[in-house]
C-alpha cells in the first residue's frame, strides 16, 4: 500500500464512515463492517476526500480521462470534490457531471446535470463503495444515451471484495462487462492488513475477534 491509502483508511475510521459491529447490507447480508459515506459532513472532510480520490485517479488512470461522473446521490460530492482536487493539487482541469434521480419536466430537462457530454469524451465513473455493482449497471446506459462517450473506468473508495452476480467480484464483473478498468482506492484486504491490532487514537478498532468475524464473512461471500 501507498501512504495515501493508509491515510485514507484511517481517515474513514476517524470520520465515522468505516465502522465495525453488526450490520445488514442492502442485499440482506449480515456483515461485521460497514462503510457509510453519508457520514462525511464537514468541509474539511470533503476537501480531504476529494484529494484522496484525485490522488488515486492520477496513480491508477494517469491522464486517460476527460470527465468525472458521480452517480446520484453519494457519487455527486465525490465527483465534485475530486474535480476540485485535480485542479488545485494536480493542475488538471477536468469536467464533471451527475444524474438526477427524479425526472425534470421544466427548463432544459434531461437526466444529467453539469458538463454536457460530447462524443469521444473519456468518462471516469466515481463511486463510494461497490458490493453487487447494481448502480454501475444503471449508470452506463445513462452515459451512453447522452453521447457516444468512451468509458475510461470506474474508481470506488472501497472494494468489499464480495461476489457480484456470480463467483467473481463486482469490480471484476464490471470490468469484463464494459471493457473498462475498475479499481478501488483500497480493498477490504487492505483495511484488515492496516488496522488489525493497530491502535488508532489509543484504541484498537479491529482486534483478533473482529478479524475472525471478517474472515468468516469473506469465506461466505468473498469473491
């Protein structure tokens, strides 16, 4: 792992975004860990979050993208924050857009807000976490309906490393289905490696007992 990835993991814990306990995922799976990006709530957190995403974009995709797309709702601040960080920290001006959840029947209408996609543009999709890949399968048709764009890739904050619709991970399925690179800032394996028995602010958030629960969860649902 790179330093920024370790910092990102600790940042999620400090922000109350990465938590451990007993939760139920949207798919109905009982899980000992949960990632809720809805808990980011301050300007400083938004600034740092955008910088983490921008750093990962530069590291993983270089300059091979023109537009950031953030699926509503949680992808919206990610795309905006990353675009700001790319401009302020990396000297790169990149457009962004996002979709509406509700149909608009006045003004210009349309499903997308922000940059108007043009033929040939390379669009990088930005998401918070991927479990089954459902939102990506909803997102791609929206982008392809707007213009003859090229899918530059998908970047998520955390890869839970779970099975998608089959035996492969959701990221692998998305990559194969759409012929684009798909990656995460960190994976669940990175999280466990970095946090296991490591004190953060004087306490261990991932001890042996919790690691055993995560291992058991991965044995059931891991790709």
